[in-house]
């Protein structure tokens, strides 16, 4: 049996039927990682010892006949921006290369309570800034479908490890597309829940008003299963919302009749690859054949989304990243410089500067400078305040559109995975990779990326389905229906 190919729900059934143990599952996945992740570099840190320990514990529970959760004994990978007690958490940065948190993020607590087996921490763009996982202090991550291409980003490691069968599922974070875009490029399912649906406590902050934790899975059923576990109000996160958590697996209904799907004309624009456009139009046809009603809608402020995002996100980042000063966390320069010993007050400023200069990579420095500029006196009104107003207009566009439809369908990314190195020296080109995902974060909405086809070069293409706030259920229903009637999610990259 090729255990590594299985979904979490398939593994769960095998565990319950006692056909396999969690130890066997976990061991076989580590064997695969140890043999093949050299090619991909999807993990920064592996936690094999504690994982095997945990797996044995679950096996004991099963042998005693205890009831187990849907993720008991199931291995999972975690993006290295989510705080894990006693496990190094680097955020893909040199500045946190030696940082070992003393607490678990709420999502990790929940996974531990569900007896999931944590495999390790995955590679990412430094502090989640990027669209390619090339901005990592731990080396570039590669796309399992073609290792000369990027896996997308910033959660590239979490997407690549699921696509490469180095984990049945994983967690990532999405500030402007970092779950959906890599999911699309790696051919897996990626969900960004509604802002406030999943606690951000313990998610290292990039842009707090946009960040959200979500999942990568091999099919839609697993997306529902993990959302059941991680969603819910948390008193430790003041932006988490006290809404009931429905049973998301109940929304896995194979039926598109009565589904009203909006297709925004502003998302079919010059610059999108013909192959991507064709694939999305085909998917819309599929929904039509399945009985959905398709209507054209308009989201008129879409063209301003990227510009607003690149004011708001860097502004928040410049503030959030002030804490990395060589004192509170992680790395400190080895060269403390002039006056450090003779009490010269300027020495401490010198130490901050050297630490931040050596510890942060270029993209992070670029964002800190952009954000500091946009927030500075005289520019605040012209840039930051204006961007916030644009954000409201974008949110209003969606509110208007959702009066007419249940979900909105768009491309995820204008192109399939691009070549490593292709956009790294052109930040503006890189920023445009998120043109279709960023508006969703600005409006705080839930959205999924679903495998919906392949390019002529055999690279995966994803379909974005956007829902109303807290209506992940509808997204799951639409996605499940599409998946049940297509086979894109079954194709696998060839690694060996
Ligand atoms: N690519 C976008 C950025 O660089 C979004 C990243 C993210 O969602 N974390 O900011």
C-alpha cells in the first residue's frame, strides 16, 4: 500500500479498521521525506522523534479501543510562521534562526488535542513576504511538478510537501494569497478561511489585519475535516469571531443546482495567460453543465487592490517587525561595534542596526522601508489613509456582488508556476502574481483554490471560489461538487 499517497480521511479509516498503525504511516512518510525532500526543500525542521512518540501514543489508544478524532495519528506539516512550543520557529528568516517558542499557537493546541502528529516546519518566504518561496534564508523551495519552477509562496513548503506526498495535509498562512497561490501552482486544495474564523494567536504577525491561517489538503473532504478542528472563537485573539462552527463535512454535497455563481469581468484581463483563462472558462462550463446558474458580475475597484495592499501590508509589517531588535528575540549581531563596552549610548542603536541589517533579507527590508515611509508624518494621509479608503470600496464591491450570487469564481494566479529566478529581481512583477487573491484578504472573505486543469507544460492550474463571510460551507459544497465530477485532483507529480 502506498500510504504516502493517501488523504487524511483514507488514513483515518485504515486506522479505525486497525489495518495500519499511526507508527507505520508516520515512519513511511519520513522515509519518503528523507529520500526525496533534498530535491524539493519543503521542510526547514523535522520533528521525527516527537512525531514517532506521538504516533505510538495514538496506537496505544486505538488498541485500547478508545475513540479517536478525525486527525488522530494523522501526520501534518506546519508552516514555520506558526508558533510551536519547543520547536524552532524561524519564519524563514535568519533573524529567528535560533528562536524556540515557549508556547503553542491556538491551532497547534487544537491539533495536539486532536492527537495529530506534527512532522515538522515547512519552508516559506521570509516573514511570509513573497510569492515564490525564493525569499527564504533556508534555501529556495522547488515545485514537485517541475523542479526548475517555483512552488508559489509564501507558503511554498506547505503546498509542495502535500503535492510531493511528504504529508497528507499541512497548515499555511494567507495575507494576500499565500495559501491559494501555492495551492494552485502545486495542484492541491488550499483554503483561506474568513478573517476571524481561525485564531491567529501564535501566528507570527506580518500584516495583522490581513493574516489568516488555513490548510493545504489533497481533496476537499480533508479541507472540511481540518477546518472543523482549527476553526472557532479564541479569547486569546481579539479579532477572532464568536460565531458557531458548523460541521463542515455536512456541506460536502454533490449538487450545483440552485448555486448562483458570479463571474467578475474585471478578473479576465490582459496579462493573464491564455491557458489559465481557458481553463477557468472550462471550469465555469463544467459548473453550468452541473446545473449552476452563472451570472456576470462587476467588482469595479479590483484594479486598485494591489496598490492598496502594498501600502497597508508593508505599513503593518513595519510596525510588527520592530520587535526584532537583537534583544527580544533570536539573532543578535556578533559585531556589537563601537562603544559597546564603555557605556556609549549610541552603541545600542548601532547594535539594533547591525542586527536588523544582517538578520533580515532584501524583501523584508524593502517592506519595512515602504511601510515606514507610508506611515510617516505628511505621507500618512496621502498613502495609508487613502489605501484604507480603497479597501472599503473593495469590500463594498463584494457586498454588492454577493446580493446576487452565492459564490464568485475567478482565476487564482495569472500564470502557472514560473521559473526559479524569473521574477526575483523584479519586485513589481512578483507583486502582480497576487492580483486575483489580494482583494479577498482586503475584504476579509473566505476563498479556496481548487485543482482545475494543467498547462501544456503539465503544470497545475487552480480555480478560486470566493464565499460570503463565514460561508465556508458554500465554498465547500461548490468545491466538492466540482471535484466529484472531475479528476484533476487525482493526478500526481513524478518525483523519483
Ligand atoms: N505575495 C504577497 C506578499 O508578498 C502575499 C503574501 C502572503 O499572503 N503572505 O505580500
